């Protein structure tokens, strides 16, 4: 499936919460009750943050969840696939349905809770809110959520829905495909917990990592402990096929990009990205206020001429840090891959391989 088609499908699902109920109602009413039970739940986007559904989940219950709708402020909006979070019981772990759908087996019992996070932030993996509840007063919109608790194999139930016609069949077929062919991450890599499993990254050939971001934002991380000295270099190869922004990425409105980053023991990171319009070697602090004192961007490449080609990069990491930020810290703690397309609701595609942290003759292959 092409990225444009996938983006169109994602945006169409976000258009209206009411369409989810309309798409699925007839198909679900004809579903054999021996297969499963279903519930529709509306989640007001201005409620901070958790909505109790009244649905009691038991350990080992198999559940499919589908969501639609938008949460909007006067300046931006996000779809349910990005803003809606899920929790079973009063504690975590919290997770989300990044495709607009997810099928899972409950690891513990409790009431099912749903939340809109936009434009807030989590304090911990149990779903405590780090942001002031007052910010949700500026948010409008509703998420519509369909929860199906299966009494038999979820794949069989999804197949019955997929065998019908219409939008519900298309959505069920996509979820069935994702269930049967899950995306596998390379060993040692994981999503930042507060970003959630965004289904953007996956293992590729030649021990590489592929990325396709579709109206999403997330960070994939791998621990990489190494000394940080004047001899430290970061080397990698990448092939960027599509940039998620056609405009300069140094404003919040256009801050969609693909990058590789190094995190240090002082809590800061420096991230190298391929810009559409900013000149190479320019650096700037992240335009997102909550990240401005944490993340610094360096333009490694710019423009579209070399898109689709494998490019080898070799950066003097110590020099770049000193120039862009100041006095370097003492250690590297992790490497990140960042993919953002949520601000302009766009698509970006790239691949990475041969990521190395080099200190003289010592090479840490990430």
C-alpha cells in the first residue's frame, strides 16, 4: 500500500467520530454473539484525562479496539490514532492504538479506561498526568471507540467482518493483516514509553531499520553506553525516500522530520536530520517549548536531490555538540531514531543501517 493511500485512509478515519459507529453498526449486529460482544464509547477530548468505560476486562480476554475522531485546539489537531490512550485498571501500563486499531490479550483484570492526551504529557507509565488539567479546557472534539471482546479467535472474528463490504470490512481487513503479520523491531530497540508503539519502525534487510511515519510522531531507542570524548564520532548510512515536510522544519507548525539522535548522560540529545529547506550544518534548539532545553537539531543534509540513495554519514560528535550546545558531557547513554509527521499530517519514509559510535579504534555497533 502506498504512503499516500495510507495517509488518506488515516485522515479519513479521523474526519468524524460518528462514521465509526455508522461503518460498523450493521456489520456488528449481524455478528454471531458466540463470536464476541461489542461496545461503543465516546471519549470527550476535553476530559482530563481518563474516561471510565464501565467495561470489565479479565486476564486473558482477547480484545480488538478501533477508534476515530479528532481532538482540536485553535492551533492544531490530532487524530484518535495518535491522541487516544488505553489502560486496564487504575494502573498501567498505558498503550495506544497507533493504526487506529489494535488487538491485544489482557495481561491483568480491571475496568477499561480511555484517555485523550493531546495536548498534554504523561508523568509515568501508569497514566498519571504531568500537564495541568486546565489545558484540556481549550480542546474540542470527541473520539468514538469500538471495543470488541472476542469469545473465540480474534482472527476468525475479524475475518468475518472483513468478508463483508464497506468501510468496516476495509478497517477489519487492515487490522487482521496487522495481527497476522506484526511488525518486528530489531533486537534491543524499543519505543519510548511516553510515545507509545507507533508502528512506524521495523527490521529490514541487511540488519537495517526501516521507517514509515504516517501522521505520527515517535522515538525508537536503543541503549548505547559509551564514553564521550573529543575523538567520538557517529557513523551511519541512511536512505531517505520521502521527507515529511516540504518547508523549513524549525517552527512548530512544520516540525516534521526524520532523524538519528544521540542521548547523553546530562539528559540532552543532539539529533541529525535531513531537511527539506534548511541549509546543511545549521543547528537550532527544538521549537517545541517542552523540548527546547533538551533537544538540539543539526542539519546533516538538505534538499531532494539525493533522496532515494544510500548515503554514508560520519559526524564529529564532540565538535558538533560543542558548537551547537556548549560544554560536552562525559558519556553517551542511547541512540534514538525519530520520526515525526503529526504537525502537517504527512508521510515520511527512510531506512537506516550500519549505526556506529566510534572512539578511536573502539567501535560500538548499535
